[in-house]
C-alpha cells in the first residue's frame, strides 16, 4: 500500500505491538457533532460511553493519544480541537482556550458520559481548565499534561510555536519529518513519520500541507488567552487537578511549585519525556491517568 493511501487507523496494530499488547484491538471509529461554534470531530474508542476524554495540543490531532488509549484499555473520547484534524476551522482564526472551550464543551456533553476525567495537553490543557471551571458536574477530575498558565517568556517562544512558525507547505512528508527531528519532537523517526502522515494532506499541486489551521496562517502562533483568568479558574477548581509534566518539556520546577501553591489539593508527577508525553511515554501516562 502506498503511504499516501493509508487510512487513519493503519498504524494501530504496530502501536499496540510496540506496547506489548497482543489482544484484539478495541473498536475505534470516527465521529463528529455540530456545535454552535462549528463542527467538532473526534475518535470514539470502545463500545461504552467514554468517561476518559482527551484534548491534544496545538498543531496535533486526536491520534496523538492512540498509544495512550491503547495502553489505558478504557472507553475513551479523543477530540480534534477546533482548527485541527477533522474539526472545522474557525473563520475568525481565533483559537485561545477561552474561545474554543464552548465547542469542546458541547462535544463532550454530546459524546461522553457525565463526570469525565478530562485530560488536556498543552493548548488542550488550558481549554480543559476552562471547561472544568465553567461546566460544573461535567468533569470529575482534570489532568493537565505539561502545561499550566504560562508566563510570556515561555508562551511566546517555545518548541511548538517555533516549529509552527516554519513553512506553510513542503516538498514531501519526509521534509517535515526531518524538520521535526531537528526540533527534537517525537520518540523516534517511526513515531514522527506516523504523526506527520496523520497530520498532513497532499494538495492537488502535489505540495504537502498541514491539516491544522495554524500551518496555513503564515506562521501565526496560538493566542493562549488571558493567563490570569486561567489561573483563577484553576485556583477555584472544585475537582481534583493533577499535573503530569515532562523532564524535558515546557515547564520547570518553579512553575510546577507555583501550580502546587496556587491550586488547592493539586498534585504533580514528573515523567521522563519531552512536551508530548502521550507520544514518548504512553504506558506511563496511561498508568498515571487511570490509576491501575
């Protein structure tokens, strides 16, 4: 099979094998819902309504969670953020956490069971904080993956924003893989190649472009919104908040200590990984989330 013809579930067997899983792969299907703020797409894992809901970071998509969901072995809902994956792009080009939370909240209410464990990575984590703070009863636990409200020194210049400021189109997917390796993304070349395939499309002229909106906005990076307001939401959280951060990720001990000081009843665990913990240490992350 030519790589350009692979469907989005082609890689699951290999990912399961890499995790040492030999059982039959769980049912997973593509779904989407209409919300007042646009169409939101998602992957539904398992036959029962999900209580584990996962929101990815900027420039990624729902498939970033594939290995983590396989390792967790739980019904799960992995959502494409607005402007990412198969979800609709916003005409106003605004993707701050407070802006996209409305569409995500509507999707969670329609596709998951009440009382979810809401897991958010990077931009998805900040959006998850908004959802948990503004929708009482919807979320039982909030898990932030390598993210807290960020100071300007990190928010405006980090690995992800620097990477997204690159070209809008490429000669080939391999060119993107090489660029990602230069930036230190992914667990290995195979993992990066898989992620690139699932996050790009080929234009009629043969050029490779990103599926997410940011790759088509001339280097514009995410608006991360009002960070003070996000801190206020976390400080007033009525559900447990867990931070899982990477030893080579965005955060440092100072930011983690600030989080623990400001968010009552919170906890933090460090994992030997970079920013994309769900791709580099999926089994460890799954164990921490589901508390085996």
